[in-house]
């Protein structure tokens, strides 16, 4: 694995091409939220990767915020949760 | 338990709820200090990422990186930083667990899967909050 990585610094067979990067990046674009992603627009790979980073950061912030709200919720909840698990898992 | 055919979201929900149950069980009764509230917040957030990592297991590099971090509780061994700066790829290293140790192809694949998992986790957390607030008695 490490030898493959060092080979990729030279023009080795495992080094990903610009085209392959663009391919994978366009797949990432599909995952971005609709608001910023008008699929008819062909965005530059750099732009998509930038937006991807921003999107992941916003998801991290959401997890953080929701964690805080859930931790407050735990304080006020009793421990019966069978119904909740059932409704979540049976979806 | 890591049957890959069992939908990710159900695995996530199951693990995350169990983790919440444990946190709840270990909670001291109110009133609590601000520090204790912060600790709970961190515990819930830790449980979110732990559920994601253990639901996916060792199948993805990003989840292996998170699992490693959870077990070792020290800085992951620094492999040579991904030096591919084309299209700003190296920025992804900052936001994807284990990104700095991945080659560019892996990094892009891992990023896609990581996003899907994050989205599922966020949905679950919202659903828990929503169903707790809409029921007449808050039960967890």
C-alpha cells in the first residue's frame, strides 16, 4: 500500500488522471444539496470540491447542533423508548 | 450485526438509540452544571460519530479512521500528507476522517460514502427530536 502511494508521486499506473478526477467529482456534485447544485450547470472540479468541503462542514455543524438539542432532550425524558425505536427501525 | 444488506439507516438508528440510552442511564439528576451539560453534548455528538463508524465497520477507510481514533484516543499516525493539490483535493483531507492518508481516488470515493452516512445520521437525529416533541409525553 505504501509503495503504491510513493509510486503515485511519479507518473505511475496508480496515479489518478485529471479525467478520472473530473468523473468522480461529478458524482460528488450529485450529492450536494439542490440549492447549490443546478445539475445543468457544469461546474469546475475545483468549485465542486470547495462546495463539498463546505457541505461536509455544515453537516458537522448540524450534528453538533442536533447533539446539543438531543442532550437537552435526554434530561427531560423518561426511559421508555420501545415505541420510538419501533417507529424508527420499522420505517 | 454488520450485515451489509441490512439498510444503513436502520443500523445507524439502532446503534445510536442504544448509545443514547446508555448516556441517559449514566446521567446525574438535574439540576446540572454547565460543565455537565457540555459533557452530555459531547457525549451525544461522540455517540453520533461512533454509531456511524461502528455501523459501517471496517468496510470504509473513513470509518476505519474513526474507529481507530475511538480506540486509540490519540492522534492517528501521520502518514505522508496527501500531496495532490489538483482541483483543491487536499482540502478534503481536513473534513474527511483519515483523508490525509488516502490517495486521491480513495479520498473521492470515501468522501461520497461519508456524506451519505452523515446525511443519514442527521436525518435520524432530526427524527428522534421530532417524534419526541410531537408525542404527548416525551419518551425516549
